[in-house]
C-alpha cells in the first residue's frame, strides 16, 4: 500500500441501501462510483490513448450505466460535480450515466495506468481529501473511477464482491458510510 488508512471503514452491511440513497438525496456527500461492468476478455495495456488496449464496457455495462443515470434522474438526486478517470471504461460510464456534465480528472486514473509513483501518491492523497468535501452544500458529487485506488485510500484491498463494477462508495463528513450496489440504486 502506498498510503496509510485514511478513513474508517464500516462493514459493507453497516448502512442499508435505503439509508445510502437517502444520503445521496440529501446531498452533502461524495460518491465514488466504480466504472460499470466490463468485458473481462479484454486486457489493459496501460495506454490511455488506445481504446483497443483497454478493458472496455460490455453491453451489460453500457446498459447498467444508462440505468444508473436514469435512476439518478428519476429519484431527483441533486448532482454537484461529476468527475471521471480518463480511462475509457470510466469515461464511457460517466458519459452514459451523467452526460455532458462530466469532467475528466487525471487524478482519478487507474493505478495500472500510472507509471510515476509520485503521481500515484498524489492521486491517492487527492482522492482521500476529495471524498471528504462535496463541491457545494446540498449536492452529491460523483467521482467515477476504479477499485484499486479506492482500496489504497481506505488502506485495504477491496474485493469484487464488496465493490463490484457499477457500485458506489458513499462518503460523508465522518468517512465511508457504506457501499451501494448499482442494482439497489436502479431498483429504488
């Protein structure tokens, strides 16, 4: 690990989906969304400019991202900033779910695309600080990114079952509130 644990981590079941959705509706939170479902037959080459050399969204992932965006709109979640990693699977997730409001944030880049250890440390420190501060009162900011950098922020590895593709880690002033599966948001 490159960073010491920065945030207390409750068990995944500590906050139910309804409470996490209520937090998104109330605003004042930052949600780290893991990119939507990918095609696991594809491999990453670490080249940000080459879509063919990246693990991209599958058809199920594209549908999941669209459904997440529709759920956010239907529920009336007050969005603040929507920032995304420049890796295509995150960009595509943000475009399909949130459209033109998304902005690319290089500090959200997946760890396997970062060759410079100093930049990786800076990225992890930035994410750790950013999840503690929404962009404005009453809004929920979305950071579309990847599993390993979030694990580094939390000071532990995250498993696929705990933080599957398309899910959200919801942060408030006191740290991590819990994990919200995409399916729970979509079904709400």
